C-alpha cells in the first residue's frame, strides 16, 4: 500500500476527507512527462500518487510523453532529428523508432513503477482497440534565413487525434486497472502516427468527460509578469494574458490544450509542476492547491 511523506500526512489526509466522496468514481487524466519522468525518485512518487488515487475510488488514466528518450534513441542509431514549430519531422524510420520507445520501453517502465507501488496497470497505445484515430498534421512554413524565403515542410507521420473510443479505458478502469497510454494513433489510411502527448491527453480527457486533466510540466504553472503563480484562469483570461505577452512560447500550446479539454467537457484542467513531490495530491486535497486551474 502506498504511503505519503510525513510532511504531507497531517495536512493532506485530514483535509482530503471532504474531497474523497466528491471525487469518488470520477476520472482524472494525467499527462506525465518532463523532469519527473527521468528521475527515479520522482517516478516513484508519481506512481505512489496514482495508486493512492485509485485506492480512494478515483479512476486515474495516465498518458505519457517521451520526446527526450526518442531523441536519445535516434542519436544512438545515427538518425538526425529536425523540429518545426516544436514538432519533430517524422519519416517512416523515425515513426517506427518513436513507437518502439513510446509504446515499448517507456510505457512498460511506467507500468512497472505502478506495480512496485502496489497498483495494477496495463500499458497500451492509441492503436489498441482503436482507442485514438489520428489524421496527418498539416505541413508547416519554415523560414530559410540563408535564402530569405519560406518553404513548406511536410512533417511526415505526425498526427493529431480526430476520434477517441473510450471503451477500452472504461473497461480497464472498471476492473481496477490503471491505463497507461502511449501517444501513438492509427490513421484511417492505415498509417501509424506519432501524436503530441499533451494533445492526446487532452483529447482523451475530453472524450472521458474527466473531472480533472493534469498537465505535469517543468514549471510551477502559469506565472504573471512578476513571476507570481496564477492559480485560477478561464479561457477569456488566458486570451488576455496571451494578447499582452504574459503567456508565450511553449506555454501557449499547453494552455490551448487545456482550454480545448474544458470546452470538450472536462470539469477543470491543471497545469502543475511535476518536479514537486506529490504535487497532484497537494492540488486536489489541500486548500492552497499547487498549480494553475483552468475552467470554463
């Protein structure tokens, strides 16, 4: 059985009691990646938290990334990586390697961590039971600074979700099993597509009507211009912060995913620092929370 650190026991477990009934039977979708994924101690903490959620009657669903691990494998195999707008240009060879890393080593490692924490997990990808149908992402414009022109770049086997069949997730959850999902989908054209893990997790959360969609990152959440954490945002506030430049860079697509999820029926999305031990529990079961809550 999983245990909390002493620092969390008194506050978290006492304050958690009113919340347990509120969330019993609800689904939480967690996008797992970043620093926490590469740190064994953080991975153990994450697995313990997921097992605890399941033990108190919540149905956690884990969707994981793996960009750095794919990059290392490609480098080891002598395959050069190229990115456009943060998306890896993915030819057939790269797509096969990505699937091997995501649906193979990373997926099963997370399943193993959960098992060690006392839980039951099954690793799948979006291809299993036609969970996620994908379509090819459109090309991007890339500037050629040497020639002073823009060129169209075909991203190859990079996809985005267009349909989610949640039956396999619901079946696993009903059997007391935690689904661990790799961001790979199948297209109607029969091709396998690599999908951005944030996007895939948000699509799954929306399809499930999740009570919470947690997007674990390497930052505390959304910060204002003075560096103060913004704890509560809605789509209008996000649009205003983006317009005045407070939100920029890699945070923009993450918040777009969160907004899309809540507009699809998720009660709330949370951008949270996955480097903080037990961050999800702090967000759910304490008054002060631990990240940025996005709601309608």
